C-alpha cells in the first residue's frame, strides 16, 4: 500500500479514535481514586487518567529518591492539565513550594478543586504558557475532544484558540526569588513545545548547581511544533547531563545514582530518537528524559 495512503488511513483512524474516546469519556465517572489521593478530571480526560500508565506514574519511586537526593525547595509543574502530577508531587515533595502552570483557564478550576479536596496548601497556580519569552502573549489551542493534547503549535481538528500570557522558566525563577543554592525539580510536558521551554530556561540550567528536570520527549509532537527532535536532543546532550527518566516500577529498580550514570551523548541522539518513535504505533512513541546537575 502506498505510504501516502497509509498516512491518510492513519489520520482517518485518529479521528475515529478521538470520537470513540469522547463517547467513552461521556459515560465514565469524573472522579478517580489513586489510593493516596482522588482526582477530579474534565470529561475529555476521563479515559486517559484511568490508564495503568497514570497509575504507575503515581507510584513511581524515583520521585522519593529525587526527594532524598535533592530535597527540592521549589517544584515547578509545567503543563499541569487538571493537576494530576501536582498531586503526585505534593506527596513526594511535601516540604517544597509547588508552582503549577497551566494555560487552559478551564482546567485551572480543576487544579484548585483537586488541591482543596486533597488538603493540599503548598501549591501556587499560574495560568500562563511557559516558553522562551519572558513576557508577552501567545495563542494557545485547546483541544475540545481531549484536553491533555492542547498545544501552542501543531494542533489539527476541533479546537478553541485562547490568547494567554507567556512566561519562561528563567522568569518564574526570578519571580520566586530563588537563589543559585536552591535545589529545583521541574516537570515539562508541553506537547511538542519543549524546545522553546528549554530555550527560556538557559540561565537557570547554566547557573544553578542542583536541579533535576523531567521532560517529555515526543518526536512526533516536536516535529509538529517545528522542532527537529534529533538536533534538539543533540543540543541537550552537549549542554547538560541527560538520561532516560524511568517510567515504570520494577521490582529490582535501579537507584537514582545508577540511572544518572547512563547518560546519553550527542552521538546517541539519532538512534535514541528512532528508538523513542518505535515505542508507539505510527512512530508516535514518547518517553521522559531527565536533565540534571549535581553539585560535586
């Protein structure tokens, strides 16, 4: 079958799957029990947050190791959606000040309710897009079928466009009055906008001595946003320590120190990108990367 025919069929299949997800989401309860906390979701995210993948994320022991090794004073959750990762972080980093950033105004209410319903009071919520510019405004595209896939660039199909204030990690760090001795944990999940987010974090990543960043690396979504994933990964590997962030819970789990010894090099970028694409059908695989610096 010709490649363009396969691509067309895949696009049609994606549209059918989105409609199917909407039908499923309409009948699913919107409150999910994660054993140690409850999560209220919007209708479009009901099936996503019920997946085993999200359950494993909530139980990922590496967050406890990050707490032991870094004891972050500040945790920044970029791309928080309804606040799921914020709730996970509030338990793993209970002494930290948590800054939760979500551009979608409709979801900010969910974050506020989820924090209130779980008795969490160390969270500051900011409704902005995090990118490479320290100020200004940007158009944000809200996916009407699946809110977890709202983006700044590359969204096709049914969406609303919202003008949102932009900030950067460097500006957030300045606003928080962090000093270079502070330890920081940052999660970045921005549906392909990650290169711009990193560009807006250069001063922080260059100047601070102790930090750990969890960043989604999704080649398909990066390309849709105009980023070459291989070149992006090469730049990351030449500038910082980069390794895979463990996404599953193993019985014999590597320690954080062992994980951080397995760093990627610039020469690994092409093969690692191809490997990541292969983790899902139609080359839509993704993984999380860890970008870190440890004070010697």
